[in-house]
C-alpha cells in the first residue's frame, strides 16, 4: 500500500539522488490505464480463479467474487478469505486494495485484505440503478471513486487495515467545501459509527490539500484525549498531546508539530472540563506578540456540551484565523442542539442512531422504564414512632422537631429507595443474559457523587463486593472535609470521603492515606478490568464520566438513576 500511495524511491545511477516513480497517477485518474479481467487463473500453493479482477496500470487493485441470487453473499466473502490464506494465493493479494463479493438480491459487500466476514460493509448511496449489485459496483468502482477510496480512505489502525464506511466517506467529502471556504460546522455521527477515524481521514486530507495547514483537536475528558491520541498514533500519525494550556500556546506559537490534541485540564482542583481555568491559563501564557503559526483547523470533540459556547468564543479570540469543526454523536438535549448550531454553524453531515442501527453499525437500544417507589414502605409505622418519641415534648419542641422530621423522612425514604435499586440490579445480575454468565457487565449512572458512594457502599455488602467500583471526578483529599465535623454524625461530604477512601484501600490493599493518592491509577485499572474481564468487574457506578468516549463492548446494560428531560 505504501508504495502505491507514496510512490517507489529509485536511484537511476549509483551516486545519483533518488527519484519517486509513481505507479498510479493520483492527481488525474483518467491518465491511468484501467482493465477488467474475468476468471483470472492465479497459481500458488493451490490454483484459484477469482471471478473478476480490476487492474490499474497492470496492477491488481480490486477483486470481486460473484454469486447466484440464490447463494448468500457470505459464500463469496468466505471464498475471498480462503484465497488470501497461505494455502492458496496469498501473494496475489499483496497489491489488492478493495475486495468485494455480491449477488443480484443482496447487492455488494466490500472490505480490504484480512477483513473478517462480519466487518464487510454495504455501500449506501442513492442511485438510479434498480439492481443493488449493479448500483453498488458502479458507485464503488467508478474510476475516480475507486482511486479516491484507496488514496484517501484506507488506514492501518494498530496494524489492522481498514477502509471507510459510507458515512465516514460522505462526512469527509461534505467537509471539504466547508474547509476550502473556511466555514465552520458540525459533524453529527452516532456513537459507535467511527467518529475518531473520520477525524483521522479529514485531518489527513486537510494536511495534504491545504497549504501550511495544522490541526488541533480539543476534548474535555481524559478518556477521549487518550482515545484520540491512540487512534492517530495507531495510523502512524505523530500527534502531540499537550500537557497544559501553556504548552499548547507554546506549540501553536511554533511551526511544528502540525497535529496537536489538547485536554481541557483540571485546574485549581476542579473537575475535568474546567473551561474557565483552561482559558485563564491560556491567556496567562499568551506572549505579547502571539500569533498561531500556520493555517489552523480546530476539531472540538463532544461539541454539544453546555460550555462549548464559552470555549468557542475564547478560542476564537485567541485564534482569530482558525476554522472550527464540531464533532458529536451524543443524543442532544433541545437546548444543546440549538446552542451547538448557534456556536459552530450548520450541520456538515449527519448520521443518526436509527441509520446506524439499520446499517448494523451499532446495536439497537432497548429502553425499559422501572419505577422505584420514592417513599418509604411503611410511613404509618414511622408516624407512630415519631408520636411515641415526642410524647414528653412541649408544642414548641414538637414543632421544631417536625420541621427537621421532613428532612429525616426524606433521608429514610432515599435510603430505602437506594436499597431497592441495589436489589433490582442484583436480580438482573442473576437472571439477565450476559450478566448471569459474566460475559457482559453494566454501568449505573447516579444523580450525584454522594449517591454513587451510597450505592457502592450497599453493593459492597453483597456478592458484588470486589466486582464493583465508582468512577467519578472526585478526589478524597483532606481539603474536601475541612470544617465538616459537627459531632452529629456523617455529613454528605464526610460520607463521600470515607466511602471513597475505603474503596481505594480495599482495592490496593494499602492503608487509606496511601491508597487515596492513587485515584487516577485506580480508574485506569478498573476500566481495563471492566473491558477485558467483565466477570471480575461487573458494575461501574458513574455520574458524568465514561458516558462518551468509553469503548467497552462488554457493557450490555445501562441503568440510569437521574433526571432526564428532552432527550
């Protein structure tokens, strides 16, 4: 692929400089020689005859296996996979870039070498041709389109060769005129539809087609920042992950690197995504003569978030010449949707959840409403208890206690409700598919860090002890509980502090003071176990973290115990 894409370096004579020999003219497809051959006999360990081979300048770039309409496309895909094995004609596929199979009823499927059967794709595009196979072949194998797919839409992701899905191709194509006229906008692609690789292909296209271009990717979650770095490095693009706002400014003030990503870091002990702290540090780090070098394009990941407007305005002020593209795949609230369009501009391309489900890109969501009674199970008995306990008090004392009683009743009600939630989830763990056999696991979204801690404390007394964890932005530092001791039992802050420290101490088998310093390490380890060993980490309790950018195929159930509106 590298020789086809970037040319072959040759030295005409000893001592002379190398020259690049281009095997394909990528700039003007019509200057290449295209040919089609049927039933091509290829000798190898065993002789095979691919149905149709597509040649460009004598080089085999595409293979197509055709089946009768009564035979499944899967047969053709498996035949292609067999042919690639060392038992048959694997060497023939060294130049082949697009591999297809199809029939007249199911249409065509496409992939690249070593693409497993389940990842073969269907091209999705409107067309006049009624026969689905003819339509798919015409759309993928047009001279310009075929060379464009090979040149601009193939990557090696951690060594695995991949080609774009249709939604990724059309998003990048739709972005190109926006980039050329420097008009911002939003790419709205459902979660799980390959948004990170869309960023890769768009960034590479900008780099190769816009002179002096640079790309900056901004995220507000550590896991998103890590994921983006991993994806770009996986496709051999050296991305610089900035360590701070000051580091970002210094890099922008220089001419290199061309590709950067920046996390809106924690500032002043605040949570991730502290926009105010991030912007303050950027402004403090600005030299008097600051001017970002190069033609700058800024990708803002998860651009729907509330604070994106503040970030966008401030970054516009710091980088007045930059063009901004917002990426999101999260179901938007009505207010977020309006704000995102107002801030970033119109939609460049959309790929909604229902489309992704129809295309088999993501699984459908099944929603099940569960009502946990908000009140304690026997209020009458508690009223009797209250009357007995206040029998010796005068009216004033009773009235004062009555005021506090409303709060107490709410607390008791809340505790009872949390216990019911725990019982409900434990029942699912014992009876639901994938949960009961340990092949899948679950996440529980709580309304607050305090509630998350209370839930964890309850789960820790059940069979989920050691197989459940809290992942939030909370740090159990002594400063969190300063002035909290009242002598009247645990406050919310004290309860959070104690439960978190005990969870860390139990996990690391260390004294609490030592374990409390390892929150970030703890988060990394439990996330890893959740993904790789679902039977050993069966439940993660979260509040805002891990709801985006957390790639966990094992997560089969999501329990939401917080208010939702306008979703």
